C-alpha cells in the first residue's frame, strides 16, 4: 500500500492535461475521469451513480479499472491524482 506522500508523488509523474484538452497521454477514458473527479469532490458511489444515471456497480467497475490503470489501491489515491492533475 502507498502512503499519501507516495501517492501524490506518483500522481505527479502521471500528470495529464485537463479533460477539455484532448491528449493521447490521457490514461483514463473521459467517463472514468468524470467519475474520478466526482470521487475527488467527495461524492459517494451511490451519489455518482444517481448523477450519471448508471448503477452503483457500474461506478464501482469504473473505479476499479481506473485504480488498476493508474496503479492505485484506494479512492484516496485516485482523489490525490485528480487534484495533482487539476481535474477538480
């Protein structure tokens, strides 16, 4: 498991452009970025599902895939990555 400082350092190395600026370096799909932004804003999986009109299980699947793609283990690391990349 990574501590917060390690997660922030890793997030800085995975820096991407904001979503509204297309980039071939973007490691996540626009939908995953949207969900990660909501996680960083403090929304629960249920709240995210309601806002996007998708199931909670779909939100969980997107988050699992985002964590795997970025090499993270929890939602706090995803939130730190979003903040470090100015996605929030």
